[in-house]
C-alpha cells in the first residue's frame, strides 16, 4: 500500500487539542507521522499515512470536537 500525505485545515485552538489528537492517533496504526502548524491561521494538520481516507480522519477528529477539511 502506498504512503500518502493528507493536509487539513482545522479548528485546533490549543496544545490541549493537540494532546487529544495524539491520543486519538495512537489508536490508528495507519498513521505514521503527523504534525500541526499552530502558527498558520488555518492550523494546518499534516498526516503521513497508509490505508486510511481523509473522510475517516475527519470523522475521527469530529468525535473529539475538532473540525478538519482536507486541502486540495
């Protein structure tokens, strides 16, 4: 399976949100690496993953009250 890079605009507001995302993503073995650019006004989330879709990631994030929209 090919590795892909997904990039999202998010509603992340704080380091507490990032801790929640870290806890969520440890449950997803398909996610290899991820980071958040808190300096960017869009709070960009970049994910390196395999075998998971942007829709699945958005739904998982929504479950912890973080909204994410994939950037094209």
